[in-house]
């Protein structure tokens, strides 16, 4: 499951046990990406806080399915199958349109975003995500101005940016520590956006 030692839910004690109890899914399942932090529960707490506040918060104005689409695309670009598979399920669940979700997945996995059933704004946001993911040092102010020109306000641009930045972190946590999908329930997430302290995975 990982290239470093991890501590299971059954063997967890103290602060780690408390955090596990906050993030468990069915049958006390803990996502492997969270288990990567088990030797340093403080980093798990930080990870969950930023994940919840960036992707699952009621203050976001962009639809959750589109934020999940950004995360899925960034994970594809980083070749992180773990996050790609988990967050494609979130995309599909939130979009509530199986055919459209499949078409978006096909466009992502062929790296042909223009072919996705997305509007011009959404395609431009994903192009911004690609550039920031693959060539971050080449970002210029005009990249943000283009998003503003097609109708994103600055708060929405910040949302897009933060989802991209979060997945850079999550993908590298997974890829750098050998985190696998073994034993995970694909697609669980802390979906109660109205309560930022509710980290339960459902």
C-alpha cells in the first residue's frame, strides 16, 4: 500500500485515533492517502483542513463537479492514478450525468480538453490548470486576465488556483510515498460542505 510504514485504524491510538475517527468511511475505512500521514498526525490534520476548505466548502461559488473536474485533470497531468480515479467518481457523482461525465473523462485521458462537453469558460480554466501544473514558472498575469475576460471573477479565479495547487500537493504525496488504491473505497469524500469541521468520508 505504501513505501513507508503506516498505522492502521485498528492499531491507532491517541491523536492519530482521534483524527482517524473524524475521517473514517464505512466499516472504519481510512483512505490510503490519509494513512500516509499516520506517523505524523499533524500533517494529516493540515492535509484534511486544506482539502476540505479548498474543495468542499460552502463558500465556493464554482460548482463542485467542476472543481472535481479540475482536480481530475491535474491528477491526469501528474500521472496520479490514485487521485484521478477517486476524484473522477466525485466528478461523476456531483455532475449527475453519466454520459457527460464519461465524455469529460475521455477528453481528459486523451488530453483533448476542447473536445469535452464544457463551455468556453470551463475549457479556458482547464487550460490555465494545465499550464500551471506543467510549467508553473511560465505563468504570467495575462493568464489570469484571460480568465477574468471570459467571466470568472477574482474569487472564482482563486478557487480554480487553489484546487490546482491542492492537487499538486496531494498528487506528490501519493506518488512520492507509493500510495496505492488497494483497500480503498473509490470516491469517498467529506461531502458535507455546510460544516467545514465534518471530515467524515461518505
